[in-house]
């Protein structure tokens, strides 16, 4: 995978310090750990520069604990998303230094200092109070990734003057993450105001024709503001990660 | 149907000027004209105070001509909606005084003066140039119903300053009809700015996740601006008619 | 936002009674109160002439109480919609003068007299007993907005004689709000009978092909009765608000 | 399949007039004719008492001609449905006595007298002029099946008085077939008026939320009038056939 | 509504035994009873010859009891459908002679003998054990309507020999009601075997692509067996009612 | 059904050792057992060479016990799928030798040795830990059918190196069953690597646009890797059975 | 990718006959040919033992010709699917030995003898004449892959006796490919009759609720016959390829 | 809108060099030009630093020409997207220096040099030849925005070795734009390989379950690779614009 590493192996072989079978094994042997029910990829942290994340929905508390323990063993920080209060309590009983953020449904283990990422903070907008859990999932993930956050909450388009009143905040931010349910029109309004990247997150807030977030999702995808990109419904974590991809690649832009 | 008319029939019967069979027939005999393929309801004009309308989609040119001739025979004005250029030409060949409005896909026969309806004009907003055919269907229908129109075109939410710059127009209008495709967010923005009735019309403009207008429709139904009501996709005619229902009932409000 | 207010600020500046920084601040400073998780817009009451409404679904009891307290502090009436019995009890414990309407799922705080709105009452039709919660949400909202209501309940189209027997009620009403689930055909029947505005509200009543209200919604949008407008599924509040928009603008029609 | 026939074969075998191999073959040998691309089932006419029908959509003119010729060869009447004008002309060129009914998109070959079926005619209602092609497909199929028809056209629920004015027609009919597009509410209204069987046929008439007939379909399935049954969208043929199933089984009811 | 009744009223008026106001009132005064939340239509029993039915889903136990009491007061039988065990117990506490059929989710009050309807029984097929609750809802409704039932259960198309083995049952039945979930193919197979009416009922049995019954519904609507008609998902009651419409109209066929 | 058996019956008849009525009965009399609510088909084991399976969802514990007892009575093994812990406990109380596999939601009765099926094991891949219940349903079903399994778990396409690292496993397997939720891309990747049959199983893992498994399902159906076939969502049982169909027919390939 | 090849490269390196840079390049250098708009993978024929296939939909005639020429250059056979008559003619003009199969919409170049694959033929069933183009796409693909075919056409479930009459054919076949549109029930019936693998292909034949093939697709996925697997709508090619995957792996079963 | 500009106006007013009415007008007077059917926003170029774009679908050739002429008048470059060959020819006739890129369906007017944007090029991947029109729309838009492009075409996941062979390209790129139809799995594979931003664009390539691009869209939204963001179906333009938003904001990261 890593050309330098392959070159290294090949050079050892050429130099006679490795034989063919070992070289073959080394080429195949990637640094992951097989737990039976999950393969922990210690290599990913190296490849992408981020902590290992455990998506907890659909996993038992036992599975979450097993994976978290394996990650934590190497000294990395751990981020457990979509974890409900009952499972979080079980994890806190089993492992040390686990903090639970109820609204964001995130549990974390911080064992090493978080390296700051990005010069300016991310602007985190949300349309209504009911969208806050998704926004906070994004905020907590950004924090674990070392990214600063400026919150601009409860600024739905039906009161567009609220958004305009706070537009100065965008001037000191690097990226806008915009979280909205119901008709999901806020990213269009933000996208028309600013020229920084806009990452839109639809939420499942609303009823009837809100279609559990699909109306907001479709609205964001068809936005008349150009260059907006969209994450899955309620995926505050994904938006944070997308922002981190941008910030980590700054030297290429 | 009409209590006074029924009372009149009954009183004639009591007075002996009508016999039972005639009374029975009169009670049954509503003023409509059966063409075989369509029943022209001359009574509706009386009931609802509007010209008869022919929804032309799915009807042959011959059927449209037949119905229009029957209506025109009584001196009423005729409004033919959703009529393409080919059928319109056939109607113009067959009947007199037929005007065709290509963008609005409407043909009209005006034989009597149109009675003005409403003190102030209707504000007709549309989000983009591609929404104009639907907006113009609404405008031409309003004209035939005697209602004045103020156009506010190309004011999508991605450039919310455009809308704000023209918001003074709403101060001199009675009702806002807001036509928008793609993400359909304009009615939310308008609904947050004004307190007059807002009638939203989604259009089938856009591609992919625009879902032929269903995204805009769902967006409008879930608007965070309270009290917005919605018409079918591309139904500029229906919005005009809904506005006329309001204006005609002014003395009850 | 308000041209007169802006003119006032500018004239103060010209007159020397304000300096540039104050003028700039005044232009930015809109009258809303930021609670962190919600922005209470005291200005909206001025702009739209209605009490502040709290959509309670997806908000915690604590958040509802916080917002309601901030609104109530200014002496306004408060309308909390979509609030279940448990949260309502919490609000009643925390605040004074809170009344709960279980069927309508609405809690209210009335501190000032409600100004009557509209000359004639709104006719509130519903197709079946199961549609009553939505109809009552509409009724209670109308009451808080000062609008009178005439109920015409349980008049589905499968027994069209029931509707016809009560059609005289429409003669003394200003607007028809028609609530229906299942096939949602009642607005078409009402729309054919009356010339006043018809606001249709689909409900999620029914099973299978009723599609949780989407069949009724689509039925109403495609009604063959002209000029019917539609609200979101189960949105009795929205229909009431739409009626109020009409009644408040009566002097423009 | 046919117990009497099997008994006959078995008795021949017992009597020695057939040997085992012939009996085995006879049991397998059903009276159908394999054309390679289609199997013409002469047996069905015996089993169900109806002419063979060719659903022409998706078949080439050559295939239609081949199947029709094979059926006609045995002296039966032939009913070709969903056949457009071009293919119909090709069939008329190739075979004799072919009549084409353009609105119904049906071609027929009548070689033997049609046996009348049913004491009273079927009431065939349709909501609007645009629904007529589907209604006429039903009418022409009923005619080929020997069933009389009474048409009640253009009686949509938005003008419910039209339907009521003609309700006497139902008193002299056996079954109501109700064809409607857009919101598809007519079967509910008819179903509430009459106690005879109601067979509903949604049509693809309408636009936007009419969803190419699915709104009408769902509306009919969720009708609040009890005991209505529904056919596929635009399936006038199927409704006629369902009516024939009822009429042919009269002696069992 | 009833021409003879209207004629009677008119003749009384002509004869002077009624005055105009009374005649007018009589014409308006239909025999239904308004409970506020429901209108009990004693007239329907006369019009359609069936007991009043209470669809219990979405109604409170109190509402069900109120409506049932009003119906029972006149000596009619009562059929309560879609009633869960808790509500049924409440009804049994409040009213006399209430029986509950748990699998069918039906409660009944029988106060008068049920008049037999139909010469031959209805064949009630179902594809799998999981479809039985819907089939039993149909069976119990048929029983209350006086119709006999022959059950043919667990005969899905994947074991088509099971169905063929029992096909003789159809020879002594008048109508086939076919209940099936998952792929819903049973009505096609039955429809190909028999020439009597086939009423298909999709059930919500199955998972994933079974789409809560919509796959079975669509399958039945598109059946290649001609003349099958379809009810809403899980609507065993509706199928029974549709069968009763046929049986009651036997003298017209 | 079985030609040899029919020939036997016919020969008995010819030989006079059977009379016509008995022959007729024998032809009709298939070896299944009617429990009223279910027909146990002992013949299927003969026809398809597999144990009888009880799909337990939607069946009561009593029904499951009744069917299982009838199967077990003949000495066959029993496989109960989709059975939750509560019902499984009831079955364990009522019958002997019942084992419950909680993750796979399968209960089994093994009374006779399982005959091994297939030379090489099936490769069972799954994309993530949350997909394991479906994969284990497949594994346990394969075990009961006598098929060996090699597990390749937690190899989603976002870490394609994990899959590549383990691709040697496929070299010693006969069939690949690939279980994946979310975007369901794993079968495409596997299908491009191997030339053995690939059976894809979408799971309902994921949220929002994962659409409860329909996104994975559609993804697999549209795979750019040729010749992949797909089972219903979460249908691990079906995939196992499809593999068994292949393995049992090996002598025909 | 290929362990032997990697070992070879490593051994050359160890032996000094290759240097590090060449070894590194060799490890990267896979045998495909980049045409700019398409990468022709000569390696796939080796890996999967099949001719290269060109999916022609969405490609210009020029692109098809370019890819076909590149493949043909190496002497392989070429299979062009989903190619309409106009593009096929262009390909025939540009390249030699191109044959076009209009119904199957397939063009082929045969330059080398096709190696027979499989002991027994594949049974290819289709429900109706309109499904034949998809069945023939499958048949022609199977022919190019060296697989024999037995056709069983026009055997829909509404005439289940047709299928039963021909069931002996399955006894001499290895795999059943079942093609069906409309309600798509044929695979269930076949799956219940046979124990060989059943590959189901839904077609887009039908109208209204047939949903362009999605009803048949969902029907097949939810089949009550166990172990049926399904291809994309109209994907006759895919079914053939899936059959070939089975036949080619025979020595592993 | 622009605080500095507002401050300037206010200071002029304070200084007496502007009067109140002029200041009020200046505050309202934004630099856009109203053509009646479109409002050209010269201000946007200033706000967002990009050329004005004309989305041509749904606009007449006359409207496109009118808008393009107004933009071109100010010396800016013009980008016309979604323009078919016929309209493009009309634009070329009417205006000077118009170039048409047929595959990308883009017309451009370049009057001023394009300023380079970004240090490293954007990697533009596409899964198959049929996805090229969308990829080229993206490429041409990037070119007009000054961004360099590296193409990685025809690297679908079914041949994952093709992608791996070219992964070195990503090392020298800033952002990955990944275009894919059918199952849309390519972004997941790329997202797992690289840590730079990944912008995914689903295309409408494929048939049946490809759902005109919605399967690819949903697949991308649910990707198991973290931090991928998604554009509307076929929206190559939007992806380019999103990339430009990132590159232009580089100094903030």
C-alpha cells in the first residue's frame, strides 16, 4: 500500500536481509487486528491521521467494549458515535476515562492531547432547536479532531433577518456546516451569503411531508446555491469528518 | 340545491300552478348540458361566480372545441388551460376570438368585460427564469378572473438580498403567490417576511433529486414559516383560483 | 428591515443625535433574545400580529419551559403545539396558568385577552371521528388567534347526504378548513359546493395504501375542485394560521 | 385437470381400450397449441367461458397476427387490447373482419354471435372527459363478453349534484364500474349511494401529485365506502372481466 | 334521496296535509343521529341492508362505546373491527353481550338473528399461517353478514400441488376471497383455476422487499389472471363486504 | 406429480389390483398433513432433499410448537428461523432437544445426523460487525444443510486492503455469500475478484439514505460486477438455501 | 494480485535478475490497456474465463467500435449488449464479422470456437410473449458462454397447468433461469417444483402497478419458495453470467 | 450587506455629503440588473469571485442569449451549462466567441484570462465510460474556474485493481471528485484510500434498480468511508463549484 514501505521490503530482500517468504508475508501483512467480529485497523490512523471511530448502532455493548479496548490499548483516542445511554453506561463500567455526551449520543476516551487542526473555526449553523442533537454530534466530533467551532443556532429561513444579523460570524470561519430539518432551506441561504465551503446535513426533524429527513436531503441536493455538498440524514459525524478532510489537506490547495 | 329555488318550486306546487310530476322534474333538473363526453355546468358560474374552465390535457382538439362552443354559446368567457400550440391552432380555426398565450399554455375567449376583483393586486413571485411558464399560467388566469398582478421574478433564496430589495412590493399587495422549483425554499422566505396569505406553487423545474417537483412540494408543505398553503406541482391555475376564492369572499372576513 | 425605523435612525444620525457606530449597531440590532438553544423573536409579534408559538416535538421539557418563560415574561400569550401529556405536566409544574388540551395536544398560557379576528366563523369539517385530534389542534389554534369556529364533523364522502344536509352552515362561514384522512376526498366535495376559500388538511388516519396520510395529501393536491390549497399531513395548526393570514389581511381584498 | 375427463381416461384403461403409455400421455396432453413465442390455450374458453384475449402491448404486429390467426382458426371471437393504430392497421391487412376502436385501443374479430350475459346492464361511470379511453376499453370488452352498458360520464365529485341527478340509473343496473383519475374520489361517492358491487378503475389522468394514477389507486383502496374493489391503473379490460366473473356465476349467489 | 319518499312529501303538500316549511324540513331531514364526534346513520342499514360497522382504530374506547351504544339502542347488530384486546375489554365492561374474537380483532354484539345470505359459501384461501388474522377478520365479518365460509388455508404457490389438491372446494363455492402476503401470487394461481369472482387481499406479512404489503398489493393488481379485483392491505373486512355486495345483488345478474 | 408413481398407480389399475375410484383418490392424495392453520408437507423433504423450515415471524408460539411437533414426529430435523428469545423459550419448554442461537435468531432440533453437502466450504463475507446477525443466520442454516463455512468478516470496501489481504480464502471455497448493509458495495468488489458464484444479501443496517436496506439491495442489483445474484433484505436463510440448491445439483453442471 | 506472479518477481529480484525499480514497476503494472475513455482489461478473460463484454447503453457508436476493436485485436470473442439497431449498423460498418440479434439487442464477434460449458442445458422459462426480448438476451449470452439452452416459454402462473405440463423439461436441465414481468410469480411456482438453482429475472413488462418491473422484482425477492436469487430488471445478460459462474465452478461443489 | 460599504454611506451622510433619501436609496440599491425574466447579479462575482453561470435547461434560446449578452457586456466570462446542441448553435449565431463542448453540454465565452486557482490539480475519477458526460461537465467547469484536472477514468470497483494501480495519482492532487452511476461504490473505495476531500457525484447511468441515479446517490450518502460529501445526480457543475469553494478559502484552513 505504502510505496516507501514496499520499497523498504524489496531493498531488504535485495540486500539478502529478508528471504522471499518473509517478503511475501510482509507484503500481505497489514497492521490490523482481527477480533473475530471486527477488524481494528491501526493503520488507518496513520493513513488518514484520525482516531479510530466506533459506529455503535447495531453493535452490542460487549462488541463496543471489545473494539474500544483494542483501540485504547495502543494509546489512541476513541470516539464512539450513535451510542445510547444504556450502552454508554456499560462502556463506562468496563473501561476507564469514558465520557458520555448525552445530546450528541457520543462517548469518548481521551488519552492523548488532541492536536489542533485548522487556522479558523468551523461555523456550525442549525435551523431549529430540534436539530441540536445532530449539530452537537458534529461539534463533539470536530472537537475530538482538533477543530474549533462557532455555533450559529436557531436561524431558520422563515426568519431570515436572524441569519443576516449574524452573518459576520462567517467572516472569521473556514467552513460552514449547516444542519437543518423540515424543508432544509438554510444551506441555500447560507450558500448564497458566503464563498467558503458549505457542508449541509439534513435532519429527520419534522413530520408528514418532511419524510424523516428526505425532504431536507432532496432540498439540499437541489439547492440553487452552487457548490453545496451534502451528507446523509442526521450524519453530524460525517460532516465533521468531511471538514477535517479539507483542513488536513490545506497545504495542497 | 338552492333553498330559495326549492321553496319557490314548493310554493308553486302548493299554489296549484305546478303539478307533482313537474315539481319532481324541476327538483331533479339542474342547469347542465350533457355533450356525451362532457357535462357543461352553466350553473357553476352562478354558484362560484367564475368563467367555465377547460382543462385541455388528455382531451382531443375536437372535444375542446365542442365544450368551448357550448360555453361560448351562452356568452360567457372561456379559459382553456394546458393547451399546446397544435390544439390551440385547431381551436382558433374552429372558433372566433380565441387568443393563445404560448408561455402560459392558455387559450381564452373574451366576449364580455371582466369584472375587476380585489382592491390590491396579487404579488406573483418566482424563483427562477425556468419557473416562468407556471407563473404566467397563474398570471393569465388571474387576469381572466379580474385580479391585478405585480410580478417579482428571479428572486431565489440563494440570493436572498434580491428578495429583500424588493420586499416593499408586498406592502401594496393582498396575497402572495410564490412559484418555485428545485428546492422550493422561496415560500419559506416570503412567509417569514409578510403576514398576508401565501399560496405556494411547486414547479417541476430541476433534475435528479428535484424529483420532478416533489422536492419543492414537500419543502413547501414542511415550511418552517407558519400558515403557508400549497397547490399541486405546476398548478399556476389552481393558485390563481385559490386567490380568487379569497378575494370573492372579502365581505365575510 | 422596517423602512420607517431605518429612516428614523438615519435622521438621528444626520441630526447629530446618533454617531456612526451607534447607527451601525442599531441597524444590526434586531429585537430578539438568544437563549443559546433558541432565539425568541419578540419582533415577530409586531411583524405578523400573532402570539409566539412553540413547536414542542423534538424539544425537551426543559427547552420548552425555557422558551415559554422567555415569551411569557413579556406578557404575550403562548401556544405550545405537539406537546404530549408528560411534557405538558412538566410545563404546568414549572409555569403558571398553563392549560392542557389533551386531544389537540396543545398547551396554552393566556395572560392577555384575545382580540377577535374575522366577521364570520371558520367552518371546520372533518371526515371521521379519527380525524378529530387534527381538527381540534386547528380549533384550539383558531381560538387562540381570536377566530370563531363552526364544527361540521363526521361527514365523509361515502355518506355524501350527511354533508349536503349540513351545507347551510357554509353560508354563514368565511373559510372552510377541511380535515380528512384515508382517501381524503372531502375537500373535493366541499370545494364543489362552496365558493369561499377551502384549506385542506390531510391526516395520517388509515392503514396500508393510506400511506400515513400521503394518499389523502396527494388526493387533495389533485382535487378536481379548483382553488383548494393544502397543508402538511396532520398540520391542523398550519391550517389555522393560514386562515388567520387571510382574515388579518381583509382590508386589502 | 378435469375430473370427468380423468375418470374417462382411467375407465378406458380399466376397460382395456387404452394402454398405460397412452393414458399417461393423455393425462399430460392439455389442449393448447404452442406457437414458439406463445401458447394458445383453447382450453381456457372451455374453463372460463370467454373469448381468448391478446394483450398487445410489448408484442410485435407479427406476433399479434400469429396468435390472432391461431385463435380465429377455431372459430372463436378475438379481442385484442392495448393495440395502437399502426399495429391495428397491420392486423387489418393480414386478417379478415378486424374492427378497430381507436379511443378504446381495441381490435376485435367477431365470427360468432355474442351470447348475452346478465339480466341488467353494468353502470359505467367516469369522472371526467379525459378518463373516457379507459372507460371505453371497459365498454368494448363488456360488449364482447355479452354485457350491456349504461354510461354515466363526467360526474366528478367536485360537482356532486351531477352524480346525484343521475343516481336513478343505478337502480336499473347490476354492477357499477367507476373510472376516475386525479384524486379518484368518485368510487367513494358511488359506493356510499348504492349497494350493488362497485369495481373501481384508477386512470393515469392528472399531473404532479396525481402520480400517473397511483394517487387515484391509493384513494380507491382506502375508500371510506365499504366493499369497493379495485383494478390496476387504466385497466378497463380487467374491470369488464371482473364484472363478467360475477355475472357468469349468478346461479351460485 | 328516495324518489318515492319525495313524491310522498310532495303529494302531501299538494293535498294540503303538509305546509311548505314542513315539506322543506322533511326534504332536509335525514334519519341520522349526531353524537358530536360521530354521526350514526340508521338510514344506512335501510339503504345497504347491513349492520352498522365501527372501525375502531384511532378511536378511544369511550368513543367506541358511545357509538356502539347508540347503534345497539335500535336493536341492530354491531360489528367493531380493528379493536385491540384492551379496548375490547373496556367495551365488554360497558355494554352487554359483547363477544371478542382475538385473532380477527373483532368485537360483536348480536341481538337479532343473522339472515343467511347467498346460496353457496365463499371460498376463503390464504397463503400462509401468518396471513390468518386477516383471513379471520374476513371470516368473522362474513359470518355477521350471514355468509357461509369454506376455508382453504396454507396453500401458497411455492407448493402449487397443495392448491391443486384442494381445487374441488371451489366447485361448491360462489366467490373466492384470496388472502396472501409476501409475493402475493396466490390470487393469480386461483384466478387461473376458477371462473367465479376472485377478491384478493394483500397482507403486510413479510419483510424487506415485501414492503409491508405493497409488493403483494402491486402483484395482485398486475396479475396475469384476468378480472381479479383487489382490496387495501390487511383489509379482510372490505373483502367480506365486497362479497356481500355481490350476493345481495344476485337478482340483478 | 411423480411420473413413476403415476405409472405405478395406472399399472395397478390396469392389472385390476386397484379400482377407478381408488386410483382417482390416489392421484389426488398427496402426502401432506393439515393442521388447520398450516399444512405440513412431508413430501417436500423428498422432492427437495432438505429439512422442513418454519418461518416463525408472525406465527404464535403455539403455532410454531404445533408445526415443529408434527415435523419432528417423523424424525426429521427442524429449522425455525426468525424466532425471538421469548418464543424460542416457549418452544424449548414444549419440545425436546431444541437449541437456540440468539444472534442468528434460529432454533433447531437435530434428531438425525446431517449429511455433508459440497466438496469445499462456502465463503461467508460480511462488511461490518452490525451485519453479523444476518451472516450468522446464513451460517447456521448452512450448517443444518450440511455445508461448511469459512467466515471473512468486517471487510467493507472503505478498507479494500482488508479484503485483498484475505482473498486467498476464496481460492478454497465453492461459493461466496456476501452480506452487507449501508451502501452494499462489497459484493461488487468480491465479484470482481472471484469467478465462483456470488450470492449477495443486503442488510437493513444503516440510517437515513440507507433506507432500511433498500439502498444496499439496489446497489447489489446494479453491480458493475457481472453475474451477481441477490436475496431479499436480511435474508441470510435464503442465501444459504440458494447455495444448497447449487451444491445439490453438482452432478448436472 | 496473483501470488505466483508476485513470487516470481520477488525471486527474480533476489536472484539479481531484476532491480528494485523494475520490481516495483512490475508490481504496479497490470495488463490493461487504457483507451482514454475506457480501460480494456485483457486480464479479466484470464481471471474469469469469459469474453470481454461491452455494455453499450450510454456509449456512442464510436466508443463501442473503439473498445470492440481493441478486444478483437487480441483474438477474443466480443459480446456487445444493449445495443440498438442504429449503433449496431455502425459497428457492422466499421468492423468485420459482426452479427446482430435484434430481439436480444446483442451484437457479437466470433473469432474463435466457443468452448462448451456445462453437462446439461439451462432451462430458460418466460411468463409471456412480451418477456421474450429479455429471455433472448439471456439465451444469446449463454450461447456465447458455451452453455446450452432449453426454452419453456409462455407459461405464466395464471395457467399453471401449462407449466406443470412441461415440468419434465426441468429434469434434464442444470439451472432454471425464470424471466417474468407483471406480477413476477413464475419463479415462485418453478422454485416450488424443482430443487436445482433458480435465477429470477424481472422484466419491465406491464403498466400501472407493475411499476416498470419493480413489482416483479419485489415479488421475486419475497418469494415463498426458498433459495431463489434475483437479478436486476431486464438483466438477461446478468442471469446468463450468474449461470456461467455456477457451471465454471462445478469441480468445487 | 457589506459593512464597510454601509459605514461609508453612513459617514457620507454624517459628513453632509449625502442626504437621507440618497442614503436610503443607496442602502437599498444593490448592483443587479433586472431583465424582466431574470436578474443578473453583477455583485455575485464580487461576493464569490466566480463567473456568472447560466443554467440553460428550461430556458429558451432567447432567454439564454439575453442573459449571456448582459453578463458579457461587463467583460466577464460566461459559463452556460446544460445547453443542448440546438440552443448552443443559436447562442453562437447571436453572440461572439462562444465555444461549445458537446459531451459536457457546456458553452463558454472567454473574454478575460482565467486566474489559476489551487496549487495541485483536482483528481477526477469516473467509474465507467457512460459516466463521462458528467465528468466532463465537471472538468470544463473546473477549467473555467482556473482549476487543473487529472483524469482517472474507467476504474469501477468491480475491477478494484485498476483503481489501486493508479492510486499514486491521488498523491499529487488536492481534492478527489468521484463520478459514478449504477451502484455508485467508487467513492467508498476512493474514500478509504485517500485522506483528501472526496466529493461524490452520482450519475443517472444504469437501468432498473439503478433508479435513474438514486441508487448511486443513496449509496454515496451511506458510504462506510467517513467524510464523503455528495452532489445532486449528474451535477458535475456543482462538484466543480464545491471544489472551487474549498480552493478559494485555502488561507483560512
